[in-house]
């Protein structure tokens, strides 16, 4: 008899970039609703209601926006053609604008701006002229004017060096508009030239060709990124007199603009080919992008919404090739370089504001994500699978003997998967950092896998890693 110890010292994240036999012992080929911060393995948090007033037709919601004002926050949702705000005085979702034409989730964009002395939220809908709302009036109003050449239906809006930039005009899909520089009588709401100088006036520039339409605008500290269907450009300079538009080198798959998110002064975006980022000069594919390769192969990103909070990037996804509501969230930890997956809910809207993540669930309630131990009363089912491994000893049989771990919480289920079958065990976590849970296992084969699950929504934490003792004997031919 030869005893061997198999150890998982630290838990990381999902890894689908190599065969399971080559994975790090602390990585998982398949995990869901788990959290590995600090190297521990814990059942992830859920979400709780921010408001008890549900949107009456949750399936019609296209986007969620949380507008943080000086002394309040406004919860705003859009449907195909209308904008609603949650009125917490009358306890109802009130329509504040009707675009009169239908748009998809990706055809909406939001941007808070200051026009003269008033702060507004701009809402772009590619289907109709933009709207602006001051957060106080009973209804929003149309943005721009014919005189100011700004009464155009656009899809994308961004502020760069105090000017408003816009694109997504169906009649001129390769055109980038820019406003006047605000001051004196000039306004973001005018895209016309100014008598004082071309450097304070508005105008437009055609970027590439119309056959390669603009698909997104994102401002960084010193440049404006211009996504197009088949290419990427950047605008440098702070006034029309020194504007320079340059193509960006780099091979990438184009994202939907809602799948792009800024973290610091870096833009990250998720595509079917993995995660990319713009490093200030060129586009790079993340070195760990293939760690969720299998997941992305079965995922639809057409309505993906990206947001960032506390060194984490969140991407809502639909786990199927066909269209449908987003039903999972892919989370990337920037500090640790790990991917994790959450599912078991519908995300009709998702947005981060002030360090809080807001989600509109399948019942139309706005909820705070990463809080509580359920999905608004629905239990969380979580699991973590270790790699199926033969420990590079394919001729050696392994008989599983004992499992040791420390941790706290509720009931833990451990499945031992071997050639002889799957053996199920359930134990109450020991609690107390000094106590060790000893679990006798059975099962024999030349490869094995462990699966940790919660039971009936229980929450547990494995702290300090896992140790497995097995008896290894060379097979006699």
C-alpha cells in the first residue's frame, strides 16, 4: 500500500483553456455560484430588493440606468420605445418619454451632461432623436434643434474634452458628430460651427467608409476610441484644429458596445472569442481569455451588458446560441485574473453606480447584486468541480480514503467521481478555525474528480484548502 496526498491549497477560478489533467489543482473546469476571494471557496452572495415596486412587464425591459444625483438616485428603465422612472412618491413606474420608434437594448446609450447651468441625462435611441431629462420635470424633452444641426437620431454619445461626440446616424453610419465647446452662448446642444473660431465650433468628420459603420464610442483620458464593424480608430487632440483620427492596429472580434466597460483608464470588452482590452496604443487579447472558451462557445452576447465594480468586471450573458433574456453573469477579477459564473436568475437590466450593483430580475424588481443569501428568496444552487485527473500516473489505481478540510457554514455535499462510480457524502461544516472535518471516502479508479456542492441553498466556506488521502497501487496486468 502506498498512500499519497492530493492537495488544493488555494481556490482560483474557471479554467477551460487546457485539458483537465493539466489544470492547476485550484482551478475548475466547471463551477457556478461560487466565490474564491482570498483563496477560499464560498457559496456566492445573491441579491436583495432595492425597491418593492416591480416593473409591470419585466420582459419588455431593454436597459437599466441608475442616475446618481447630488442628493438622490433615479432608477430608470427603457423598453423598446419608452423611458420610465421609478416614482417613489406615487410608488409607480412612470413613463417620461416616448421615442415613437422601437429600439433594441444595444441601440440605447446614456450620458449625464451639464447644459448651461442644468444637469441632464441624455438618452440616445438609434430609432429616434435623443431625449434629455433634468431629473425634476414630469417628462423628458427632445434634445437638440434643427438650427443647431443636432436633431439627429444617434446611437452612441460620449464626452471628450468637454465636447459631446455622437455617432450611429442611420443616414451617415460612418459619421462622427461633435458639439460646440461650451461657454458664452455656445452649448453641447449645438453641433453647428461658431463665429468665434473653428476650434470652438461644432461639426462632423467621416471616419473611414459608411460600409464600415461606427458601432461604439468610448472616451479615455487622452483619446476617443471609435469602434466600427470591421475596424477600430482613435481620435487624438482637444480641438477641431488638431483632431487626428488614426486606425488602431490589432486583430480582434468586434463587441456590441454595451459589452465594453472602462476600469481605470483601460477599456475591456467581451466577445465570442474571449476578453480583449485597449492598452492605450493597441488592442490586446487577454492572455487568459481561453479560460472561458467553452462557456463562450455556447453563449449569446447580442444583449451583453458590461459594468465594473470593486476591481471586478461583470458581463450579463445569455447561455444559449439563440436569442433570449440574459440568464447568467460572467465575473472577471482584475486583481486575481480569475473568471467565475453566476446563474439561476434573469437579468433584464444591470448597472453599477456608487459601488452598488443593480439588477432588474425576472419579476421586474430592481435588486442589489452581491447581497443576501438567496436570489430574492430563491435558493442559490452552487457547485465546484475539481479537474478530472490521473495525476500523470495512468497505470496506477487510486482508492480514495479520506478528505480533510476546515470551514464554516451549513451542509456541504462532496461527490467522489471515479471509474467505479460516484459516491455522495453530506456533512455539516465544522465551524471554528481550529476544527477539521474528516470525511471518509470510497471509490476506486485510475482517475478521479471531486465535486463540492451546497445542499438546499446552504451557504458554506472552505478555508485553508483541501487535502485528500488515497491509496495508490500499480495495476497488475
